[in-house]
């Protein structure tokens, strides 16, 4: 079993657990021979789902965990107390190097806390950011940080920029990715204290291709590949992407039902429109990595179906093969 | 001329000045007998535009100003040095009580600086916020602050909430407007330092109908009438509204052109779709008031056409008639 990328999957996390999670795991091992999955959670429930499929039995292992952390629980408390929860058990597999990566559609808070407390930071990384991909007119951009690191300092943002750049280049295959900082104007002297402090530091980074400030208006055009901001702003951007997309779609649907003429038109455009809007749905790009940990932690959207779970599992291959954490040590921490 | 609402309009500001600005002023005085406009800017240019229309000559007065402040200029410097600019001359009319209000589609930075330095704050107001209306599924919400007040303190945000509430109730006619603070989770203990500090202060305000935190995802649904945040976050929300709307429309257009079937459908839905999308375009609600000044300052979108200019001028009527500044003194500063 040498050379396999081993992924510990939280079978109990998300709106569609365990059905879609188990299905996604099966799809992943069927699609790539490089993957081995540990399905972590209530064994009986997982096994009864697994019975529905045929797959290489050697590459899916069930690891029992009797407890589940819900979205309503205070994350720090939950991680500390629920030692038998699927998240804690699965993360411990990564900590003990039995798995390379962890994937969950469960509580974001618990995943962020567990990532830090159980999997642990790479020595020298101040704060591990959560970095989802968001859709743009050109493809996708990495939004870093959308995590729990509110009230960040400029040194954190510089590490976010460098780690995000490594990820986009080596996992997503974007050559010399353009890095920008979210700001309220394009000029260097614009911004709040944090941005004004961070801007010159980024400008002096030789390791990244810093293109300056980005106004929120230009984020959806794909002007930058890596979009750096502190977590509060990142969260607003990510959530507004979701909310505004949903609102516009509901408006459009309502608008098209407003006359007979447009109702007929709506029937004709529906398939094309559906496909288009899907490509611009932030939740479609569910696999958000938490960067800078001793192992990969991937948070997929709570409403993930098997396809997103599968994609999140498969994205761990590039992460391991490209030795992202080694590159982070080299490029972010200047260690060889 | 007693009882008229007198509005000093910057005839030189915005992408379509002076043509659309002059046209909007004419439309405003034709639509309401309560309005008198001072058109401030290059006299010859304004007069040659005015010649195109017929209107009550007593209710439009041209005030010459030879200079123009552009979007590229550093605002503080521009306001201090360009004493003969249309913005400075027009704002001085408000300062000297010759006009009740000021309307401009020009440089946001210069308007914000001029509002503070020339028109001046109401005594006791710490920072005057810029408060645009943004479209939601239920109508519009007031986003306060989108101005230059970065790195705000909690006491500022409390004043924003109270002033925004007065504005929505008495200018927009929303009874007992729901006030929420932008946050990264719904629970009281969530947030960055500023939000955690502000939340209990808002909760203890008897003057407002505080409903708690709002996540960015819920802003477009119209969950709150007054959305409170500091200016950096407000700017990100406003600009992302614009950018994401534009990106989605461009995606949708592209998607509908992808097959013959959808092309035919597109022709049929086009009028309904256009109307729908227009109603969800943040730039359509151009008249953003700057609150807490000795007079009303309204910033309209840089690309405003005559209709937005007219609407911005007409909105000054309610502001004066409802004695908004008196209500701000009562409700925000607890003065009688």
C-alpha cells in the first residue's frame, strides 16, 4: 500500500451524511487508484451504506467513532470533550501520520479548531487560514482567509499570501499566480490600518507576484488568482457571493414568470441558464483547504453531494504529490 | 420663496456632467413645486444645457464655479486648495444656509471630506457615515457606513445605527426599521473585537429595533432594514454587490447564447430579464446620504443619468420636511 494518498473522511459531517459522504468516497477510490479512504463515523451506518456499492475493499477502511459534533456546538468545547467524535478520531489519524489528509462537510468551527489543536500548525506558521475557491469570469480564485482568524495582523496576511500562492500554483496549476489584497481603493495609500501596514510588506515579497490592491467590485472578474484579506472580510465576501447569487437567481426566475412571452422563453433558456448559474455558485467549489497544518485539512460545503466529496478527496492527491507543505516551508518560512 | 427646499447641485460631477445633471435638475423642478435648485459649475456650459429645456426660471439658479475636482485628486488637498471648484462652492451654499442640501455625482472622497470640513458635523456626532441604499428581495436596505471612516470605534457604530434608523423610518417610510450588525455568525459571542464590543451596546439601545447579527448571506434577502458595519466592510459589500451583479449578468448572457434553443428563448425573456436585473442593481439607488451633517449631503453614483439625479434631488424634500437632523439630535444625541 505504499504511495497511496490516504484520506480520513468524516462520514458523519454535513447535511447529507452519511449517504452522500460514503458515496463520494466510493466514487473517489473508483476514479483514482492512488486513493485510500478511512471512513470515520458510526460503523453500522457506514457499512450499511457501503453495501450498496462495489469497489476495491482494500482501499476503503471503516474506522468507528460513536460521537458526532453538530453545527450548534461551541467548537473549542466540542473538540476538547468529544474525543470519540468522527472529526476528532479522523483528525487524530492525520496527527499520527496514518492519513495524509482530512475531509469533512461538518462544522466549520470545529474543523478550524481541530485543525489547530489536533493536526497542528507547521512550525513557524502563525495562523492557518481557510482558503476556499470562489468562481470568477476567468475560472476560480483562492480567497484567503475565510477562517476563524479575525483581528489578524499584517504578518499573518503575508503568510496567507505566500501559502495561497503556493497552493494556486502547485495544486491548481496557475503559473505565477497574481496576488492582490482586498482594499477600498486601488491606490497604495488607501485602506484601513491593517491594509496600509500589509501593503508594503507584500510589495517587498520576492516569492509572490503581488499586483496591488483589489476592490471588491473586481473580485468576480478574476483580476487576481489569490485574494488576501483578514477572515471577517473574507467571510463577508464568501457569504455575499452565496447570498447574492441565490437572490439574483430567485429574482430572475420571478422575472421570467411575469408574462406569457417570457414564460415560453424561460422554458427554452432553462437548461443553458442552469448550467451557467451552477458554474458561478461558490458552494460548487466546496473543497476549501486549511493551509499551514501538518497535513491537509479540507472543509467541503455543508450541503455537499457525493460529487463534491469525491472532488475534495481527489484534490488531496495533488496536495501530497506536489509536496505542498514542503513548498510552504521553503517559500513561506524560507526553510530548506 | 419661503418653504422651498433648496438644493445645491454639483453640475460638474460624474461621468455624464453637465448634460445629465442639468437635465435631472430641470426634471426635479418640473416634478415638484417644492424644489429650488442651484446649479453650481461652469456657467456657460450650464446655461447652454439649460437652453434646451423649458422650466420655471425662478426655481433654477446658476452659480458659477470655474474649477472642477476630479476623481484622481487627493480629496483633502483638493477640498483645501480648489476654493473655486463646484463642490466647494456648492457646499459653501449649504454651510451659509442658502441651501438645505447638496447633491453630487462627483468624487466620493472629496464629498466625504467636504461634508466634514465645509458643511460640518452636527455637534455630538463623532463621524458622519455614508449610507447608500442597496436592493434586496424585499425592497431596499440602508448600508451604513460605506464612507471613509475606516478603523471605526463601537461608539461610531452605535451612532450609525441610530441615524440609519431615523433615516429609514422618516425618509423611506419603514415603520420601526429592523437594525442588524454585519457579523460572521448569528450568535452574540461571534465576531471580531469591534463587533463583540458593539453588539451589547446596540442590544441596550432603546431607540432602535435591534435584531442582532446579520451574516452577509442574508443581506440580499432583506432580513434587516438598516445594516450596520464599519466602512471597510461596507465598501466591500457595496462594491461586491455591483461586481457580482455585473459578472452574473455577463455569465447569463453568455450562457443564453450557447445554443440555438436558448438564443430563441433569450429573445423572449430579454425584456422581463432586463427589468428584473435593473431592480437589483445597487447603482440604481444612487442617492446615498451622508448622515449627521449640518445639512444634507447626497452622493449619487458617478454614472448617474438624469433620473438618478432627479431622484436624489427629490429625496431632499423628505429629509427637510421630516426634520431629519432635528430627529437625529433627539434620538441619537438625546437632545431636545
